């Protein structure tokens, strides 16, 4: 369930509101009694890339072999 807070009140309590949002709460900011914006937590950030994590899985042994003439000619056609 969302909590509705006036923009003026939100300015004075911004840090506390951020903590509540970070904890999973959704907060609706209202201006003149009308919904104006929504504060929601961000989705978790994906793990950082790790070099070599997929070594041996992505490329097969023939990946760097020269292409057959038939394949080369298909790519070189205009």
C-alpha cells in the first residue's frame, strides 16, 4: 500500500522518506492534493561483470577457423 505525502512535507523529511523507500515502501508525492510523483525502490543492480566467468562455454573449437569458400562468397556478394 502506498503512503501519500505532500511535496512540502517531503522536502523537510526527504532523508527519512528515502530510507522508507529503500526498505521497499512506495510513497506518492502530492501537490495541491493531487498525485504528482511516485517514489519507488529501484530494482537490484546486477552483479558486476567478472572476466573469464564463461571461459570455455561461449566459443567452440572451430570458432576461429577460416570460413568455407561458399560462406565467404555469400558475405562478399554485392
